[in-house]
C-alpha cells in the first residue's frame, strides 16, 4: 500500500536489482568478463527474477486454461497443460506464446502420455492417470544399508519412497507396482527383507490403512492418496508463513527435548551382519 515490501521501498529494490544485473563479473582463462545478458546460473536472485518474469509471461496461458476448465502447472522452466482442443489449435496457442520473447522458446510435446518432473501422466480413455516416472538410464540407487548412517536414515528412506509413491500413483494397482520397484531397489542396496517388511507394515498401520498393504483396498487407497496430497499442500503453505507463526509450542519443545534425551541413551548398531541368500542377491540380479 505504501510502496514498500518489508522495510525496503520498491524503488530501492529495483535499484538493487539493477546493481546486481549490471555488475555481474567473472574470471575465465585469466580474463575478466562482464555478463551483459541474462543472469548468473544458480544465483538465488536470478531464480527469483526469472520466476517473476515467467509469472507475467504465462498469464495468457493461465487465463486460456481457466476459461476452459483445464489444468496448467509450471515448475521453473517445465510446463504441463491439459486440453481437449484440436492439435492444430494447441500448436497455434503455443506458437503464439513463442512469439512473446525471442529469449524464451517453448519446445513442446503433445501426446496422450507425457512426463512432468517425476510424474508420468497418461490419458487413458479420457481419464488422467499418474504414476512415478524414472528416466530409463536411472540406477535404482539409494542409501546402502551398509552405509555409516544412523538407522533412522534407512527407515526414513523407506517411508519417503512409499509416501512419494502414494502421493503420485492415482490408483492402488499402480501403487502396488511402484511398491515392488521400491522393494527391489531396497534389496539391491542391501536392506534385509525383514527390515523392509516391518517398515512397510508400520507405515500403513500408522495411517490406519493396513487394508491397502494386505488387500489392495482401492477405496481406502484413494482416501489416503487425497489425504497425503492435502498434507503436502498444507506443509507448503506452512513454509510460506512468517517465522513467528511457525514456532513450536512449549509442549512440542518439551516433547522434542525428551525424545532427544532418550535417543542419547540408546546404543545404535549401524549394521548387523547378514547371512543367507541376501549376501549374493545383488550380484545375481545384475547378472540376469
């Protein structure tokens, strides 16, 4: 309202931005260079400025999608859109967007199946389905069980992979295939079968959804799928709150302190010797 953002005036912010953009110098091959176009890759300021610019650039596409009740999403320089229009109309729309700025070029793919970040999105008979996308050359590498990490790191590895799968996979059978891939990756990285099974069961038990793991209950899966998606949005909004609104209550602090004290009394054995078929599983699997 008063032309300020925080304690800085908008005019001051613009002058500081110009200072960063106009004095971006670097050394290469014993010579000094001044960057006169664009910004430094990896700079937090460059990323922020690019997002501000892209927000303005994409408004016509967003309005086009909103009018037609279609989806639009962008993460940095990756964009995902849905459409029921003809391919010719879609191409015309994207070609028009390409003419806005010669420095921004859209390389688009129009198909019934596309990848967006780590999600594979497919149009199956008019219904969007989603699953986890992995690049074909990606290795199934995670923290090895033999690595010198506290045991809770390995537990978190399993839980994080499962929760990611539940959030992304749109139906229980797709998730079950993802669960098998997670289990295989864990086995290949030395995780004991009993350790894997126990954490799988515990996660679903904690969410009161054991029937998903035991019986592939579709209805319960959909409920958990939506619950976790909503939790992700809540966490994202929480991160945007001022620091004073994110602080823990005294009760939470006391609980955290007590938990930390209990942990200090524990003796953590990072790795237990495994015998049996698991010893040669990874080698034999790679030979198949």
